[in-house]
């Protein structure tokens, strides 16, 4: 059986190239779309919860948020309930680029599945969702071993 993980990695890397090309003019890097999607869906999420949602370690999230803040996409404020917690909010700039991010992801998905039937698309979606749930289950069980889920980033739908 061919290594499906290798093939998933190829799809992921090529998707990063596609997003980089499409989102560059908006000042977003290849994986910043994940931050925009989550923050616009959950304004005021804590930085730690964002790291967990993305399966990226806290220091990488902090660096990326600093850049997104400098570029005007987010603001960060200490929580009024617990000053140790930093809350992250999307700005109007983030909301304005959200439709472009969604369209870019739709275009990539359409490109990849152009020759698929609707049934094949649904099956692929269901199977990859199950894989993601299983992987997330492992990461949550192994949080201590990975030091906040390791160094690699995840991708949101």
C-alpha cells in the first residue's frame, strides 16, 4: 500500500504554495489563513486556546500573532478576569480579508476534486474528517509529550 501520509503531505505543501500565491497581495502568509478563520469565528479566544485549536506550540502562535498584529489583522489584550491570559480579537482588516481566505480555500478544494463525483467528494471529506479527529485525539492525549503539540502546524477548514 502506498504511503498515504506522503501523499497527504504533498497535498498540504502544494496547498501552502497555492495559498501563498493567492493571499500574498493581502499581506497574509501561507498559514495565516488558519488564524483568520478561527479568530473571525471566535473573537476573544485566548492565545492558549488558539494554539490548541491550531495544534501549534505557544511560542510559534505568539510570533505569528505579533506579526499579524503589526500588520493590522489582530489585537491582543489581557483578560480582565486573569491578566496572565491574552485574548485575541480580529480587526476590521481581518474581517475584510475573510471572504478572500474562504474563496482561496474553496478554489483549492475545487481544483483538487475537479474530477471527483459528489459522492467521492463526500466520502473524501468524511474520511479525512475521521483522520483529523483521530490525530487530534492522539495529540490531546500526548500533550505533555509534545510540549503543546510539537512544532508542526495544523490547518483549519
